[in-house]
C-alpha cells in the first residue's frame, strides 16, 4: 500500500513540536509542495481565486495539490492512502475528483475544537468526501461524525517527543510559573490573575512564551517576563526550571505545550475544557473553569513541594502513553483498517 502524507508545519512550533513529528515514525511519501513545478505567481493566483470557507487554502496548498495529483496518477492502479495531517487546510480538488482514484482512501486529522471548526469552515463539501478522520481530542469525535457524515472516525491522541522533552533532576528550579503559547489561550483570565500573583509574592516570576502578537495581549506587570523567538533548548530549559505550567484555555483538543510540560514532568494547572481531561487523566492537573479556583491551585502548588514532586512523576508517566512511537503504531493500525489489511 502506498501512503502519501500531505504535510503542514506551523512556523511557531519548535523542531520537536507539532503533529508533523509523526513523519519520523511512519513510512510514506511526504507531500509538501516542494516538488511542484508550478511557479509561485501562478499558485498565488489560483489560491487567491478560492475562498477559505472550506479551510485554509494558500499558494503552498496549490503546490501540494499538484504534487499530490502527480503522485496519485503514478499509483492509480495500486492501493493507496492519502493522509492530510491537517484537515483544516490544503483540501480541495483531489478530494473533489476522488472518483478518479477508486483504489485510494482519503483521511485527515482534525486539530481544532468543534467551536472553531463551525466558525471557520462553513463549506464542508470537500471534507464530506473524506473516507475517514482522526481526532486528536475526544471532544471532536461525535461532532465530526455528525458534521461531515463520516462513519470511520477514530480518537488517536496527539503525540509528544518524550526523548527530547524529559525530566532532568540535576536542573535547579526557579521561583517561577510558566505560560506558553497563543492558540486558544485564555489571555483574559491570565491578565486577571497576574497582579494577584504579584500581590501574593513579589519575588514570583511569571514567564510568558509566545509570538510577539500574542505577547501584546498581556498586561505590563512587574513580575512578568515576556519571551519570544525561543529556541528548542531554551524552551525545554524553561519547562525544566519552572515550578509549574499555568495554562488556562478557552477551548481546545490537544495542546502541545501541555504535552511537552507533561513529558518534562512539570506540574500543570489548567482548566477542564476541550480535550484536557482525557490527556491529563489521573494527574490531578485539570480543574474547574473558574479563575479563583485556578489561581488558588497555582498557590497550592507553589506552597507544597511534595505535591509538585508527586505530580511530576504522574505527569511524566502519563506522557509516556503519548510517545510518538506508540501513537504512530495506532495510526498505522487505523491506516491498515481503512485499506482492509488490518492485522
């Protein structure tokens, strides 16, 4: 069976972050548009004529479509599987004309929660042609089935590189709480709690990692350190030297920052929204979606070293369930099932 992976990488992800990490653990051809012979001006022109109501579609999407079309033509007589690693983008014409590829199965992985999918993707005629879908959040499964009319929908968690993101007992902890990222983060809640952290303890630092646009949303508070363009090693160092990750979300499915903190054994305080409960099951890290409750849980964590040590062990153990090697095996079993070769 031929496998074609339509690849997209978010520019703000570290080298060891994101769903594209899957490609290191599976065999198949990567479709990223680099082999397309279409000039950039033409791809830009064609993408500009298409609406984003069916998902993000840019010049690189056009190049991927052409590269995928060429690859499918070469394998038209054989069993083939096309896996869009990001269902929220790049999907158009090859699915529209899928009847030309009777031996090919198309599936995609969805990353956004239902609230975002409903708002951003109002035209579903292409996505409805998918043969199957993978959800990285339990909160997506029933929605995807109903929204797109797809029967074969599997919840397969997002993976994490537990070899790179791992605890280091030699590293000393700073009197610091960490906040990482921008997508679906609850900046309103963060801004509410920042001065309260300062009032609680003027020596406590809050380190916030994000892109410049996101950092502008954060109040200028004395004990806040804003960090952008953070490299891989520096990011890991922040996970290892902080006393806790404070990450309130407005919604979500899988969160790279939470997975990476888990793998590093960093205690976490987050709210029970989206897919958080499933990922953090048994770690006592998910709490009521109430700003006063979340603030108090951070204080409890700071004041109880034993609690931090216990949570560190639980989180690392839980993260090992999401090691990319294990996740890749689950995804490949789903691939085989779709092509009738399940073992």
